[in-house]
C-alpha cells in the first residue's frame, strides 16, 4: 500500500486518482467517505485532515497530506512511473503544457462538475453561469484537440498521454450526466475513446468500459447477416 | 428533405458511433470494424434506448442497455438474454440512406442520399457547431471574404466556397441545418495546404462562430 | 388522461429521517406541486403545499407525504421490523426520466452484464432463465420469483461470483422492492428498495433504501455500493425514448426475459396508473 485515499465513488476528482493508480498498477487503501447523503467530508474529523472540506484526500505512507487532485496526479506519476512519460520531466516545453492543462482541469470541475452535481444531487448552483462556462470550456478543449489531430498528435500535450489527459478526462467524459452530450464535440469523442482504450483503464458510474474491446468467452460475433 | 452532410468521415473511425440530429430525426450513425457506415433511427426497438450510446462489435451495432446486436442491414441477430433465440425480423430500427463522398458522411431520411459534387482532393479541417440561424452564419462568413460575398455551390444544403487570405486554395464549407438555431459547419480544404494553414482555418471558423453567435444573441 | 388523479392517491418519499434540523427548511416538488419542508424539534417535520399542511407518516427511515385527503394505505415491508438487519437509506438522486421507467429498470436483470459490468453481471453469463411472475390478488402487487442470475460481485459483502436468487415486489406504481441472496447469511435475503418521488411525468427523485445482513462493511461503503449501481443506471434512464413509459406492446418489443416488465405495464394499465405513461398507448 503506497498511500491512503479518502474516496467517494461518484466524484470525478476521486476517480482521477483511482484511474491514475490503476494505469500505473499501484495499490492503495481506499476509505469511503459518505459525501452524499452524509456530508461526511464536512464533518470535524475530515476537516481536521483537510480544512477545505473537499475530496479526495491522499495521505502518503510518510504522512504527507495532499488535498489538490492535480498535485496527487503529479505525485503518483513521480513515485510510480519509472518511464517518466506521465510527468515528462525530461521535456521542458512539454511539462509547461502539462501544467497549463492541469490548470484547465480545474475549470472543468468548476463548470461541468458543478452542473453535474446540480443535475444529479440537486446542489444549488448558478445554473446559467455554470452552463455557459461549461460550453466555453468544452469548446476550448475541442479546438485544442482538433489542432492536435491536425498535427498528428493523439493526446493533449503530445504523442503520449500525461497526467494532463487524466486530469481533464473525468468531467469531460461525465458531461452527459450534466445534460451536455458529446454530439457537438467530435475531437473530444475521439480522445475519450482513445483514453478508454488504455491498458489498465477502469470505469466509474457514467463512464462505461468499451464493450467492443471485451472478448467474451464462448461467443463470437456472427458476421453473417440475416 | 434534402441530403444533409452530418459529419466528416475522419470523425467516425471504425467501431465508433455518433449521434446526428436532422430536424425531428434523431439518428445513430456508426461505422463497422470493416468500415461500413450506417445511419439508423436512434432508438433500440426493445426498450427505447438511444443506439448512439451503443458499441460496435465486428459488423454489428449493440445496444448499451441489454446488448442486443444488430447487423449492418439493421436486423437484430443476437439477444444476449436468450442466446439460442433467433430474433424475428421485425426487430429492426428504421434505416436511412447514407453515402460517404468528398470526406463527408451524407444522410437522407426520406429517400436515397444524393451528395453534392464537390472538388476533388478535399482534406478535412473540422466540424463545429454554430448556434444561430443560417442567414446570420452566412452573413458572418461573407464579412471574412476579401472580395465580397461567398460563392454558393449549393443552396440546400448550403455549401459555399470560402476564400482564405494567404492560402492559395479556397476552403469548402458545408452547412448542416441540424435544428433551427443549431448549424453544423463542416470545413474542408484542398490537399496541398499545410497543417499550419489548416489550424489557421480552424481558428478563423471559430472567429466566425463568435461573430455569428453574438449577432444572433443581440438580435434576440 | 395523464393519470394525475390516480397518482395523487398514494404516499411518496419526501425526505430522510433527521435530514432537516430544527428550523431548517427546504423546497421540494411532488406531482408538479411546490412543497415546503420545515424541520422541527425532536426530529419532526412539517410539509406544506400552498400553506396547507399535508399528511405525513414515517416509514423505512423516510418521511412519506400524500396530497390526498383520503389516500390509499402505505405498503408494508415486514423485514423493516427485523432488528438485526442494517437499515441503509442511500440519499436521493435526480433522474430526468419517467418515474415508471425508473421502477421498470429496477425490475430488469438482462441489463446487468452490460450496464453493471463485472459487478451484477458479466459476459458470457447473459442468459435469463425462465422465472415466474404473478399478481398477488390479496395485496394487489406484482411478484416475480425464481429469478437466478450469475453475479461477479452481488453485494459489498460478496467475495467472488455467486449465482444469485432474486424476488421482486411492486406494491405501488412508484415503488419496487427486491429480495436477493444474502452473501453473509444463507437462510436470509437482503432487501433493496427503490422509492420514487415523481416531480413531474418526466423527472423523478429516487431514494434507494436497503435492509441488509452485513456486519463488516462500513455505512459509507454500503451506501457507495448502492450509489455505484444506481448511477450506472441513470445514464440509461435519461436516454430512453420516448421519455414516458409505453404501456401497450407495439412501440417496444419485449422477450421472455421482460416478463416482469410486461406484467408491471399491464398492472399499471389495469389500475389506471397512467402518470408517467405514454398517452394513447
């Protein structure tokens, strides 16, 4: 066990850490926090751990407490990716781009993420503001991924995935939960599909596995048409 | 009803499904593993699930809800809950006519799809949604023309050639009128253009979108 | 004919016990009416509609409200009186679907391998074997029994795959109760219920509730297991068209695996429970 994660199954930010850990094949101890309906993240024991009252919270074996999701992704890659590809320390230009998109990920949480909590759990938010914000953010991501495609680059910052892709993935993929379909965003659709194809990919509610990749025993697709 | 361009071919890779909306028609458009494109009514006949949420296995589209498998001809041929059952031929969504030509996917919901003939060697730039009416969008495109208004290749669907400053060949813009205030603009360009120029075009069309949507918002 | 008069005769979940503290208020919607909930002393609650106080009763860790002066009696769950069970209210989730579609999906097992992959089902174990459905005439409930299905992780407490037995009860149009094999207690069945609060014909708030034998999992673990399952269903429910449930066969084609759904639709039609159902069906 390399760390402990205070975790909530429906949180896109918690899922970032679960997904990154799975892609890096890292095991950890998960502690379920009753975010809804219990509001346990706002309870005194959790506030003592993280005064911001947010999830996830990552505690390393040496006792360091991380409360910012994007920092947790960087920590995981630094500790557990000997190839240095997820946190590309050997490329100064690329790592600058990675940090740019880690910042962008927070805007996804603040718009799509908030709208999703409103749609699902009736969280009071300024619906018009987060809806408008979500469209702005998704359009920016779509345009960037379009330009990457024109340059024959598959991922947000280059030709391999980094922590930036993981940071931006969950709330983009979960936008239908908030009533925003992916219909208008072809480049985003292709990038989501590519990410879901990675070895070690795991799901969360609202993000399904690619059933097309599953090879079920005892059943072969019949190409014969009727 | 006319034949509408619903997407760029490159935006629908093998084993992918997308949704296309044309007026009151809601469609699942998908490409099989071998590359065959189909456009269907976006509704599984079993329990009404949108087929655009489905997944492609081999030459079949399967519904996300119960995994019912449909062949490229639309017939259900496998129901996982009853592996031995041969489904009746009545289990079939409505199929629409679809053709791929000039890097675009063309659909007609009422008769055979008849794509508009476009110049050879077109390369895709991008598709993007503009939330405004057709006249406002065309007006915004007009203002970006160094030599006056855009030239139409077709009025239904609206397809125009677009002069692009500094880039020798013009672009082609095919506009799908998805819904009254929702256009999907498919931009293509002749193949000699560099990646840098394609990106310039992509940013230009975004700028056109900002202008058109803001004009549309002011009007309402 | 949208059946609202019929729907008004029932009790609906509106809040969990102890959800509102003394003096706290919250707005809610039920059958297109705006309600105001006010917490009182000693975990009490009052609910008003246009300043008219509504009848309330407490059951299954929830408050139940009715808009009727002369409502039908609330259904019963005998297992709610078994003190050794753990009672788990799981909060509320909003879904943009007909309340009847939410109930029908809960009665369906054939979707498990595709929607709850590797938890409640997995290919190639997709076959739905013959099971029994009847209308219990004394209680006027739909009962489905003898349902068996292979499940990779049937419950939070399950270790590895088991063949699970299911029994379903539908005691009211917007309530479904499931009894399933308890991984920890061979002679008992876990109870999982879905209580649906209809906001209107195409939007509902869903309150899952469980009565389990499980003395190992934490409460947060149990709630999150149920939320994992229900939120996987949510994206299906929001993408079924038409949004309202068709009651007559014809628009949607069922198979033998859909026997519970077929009986549920017939039972709704017979009692005139058209709220959330497709008109002229």
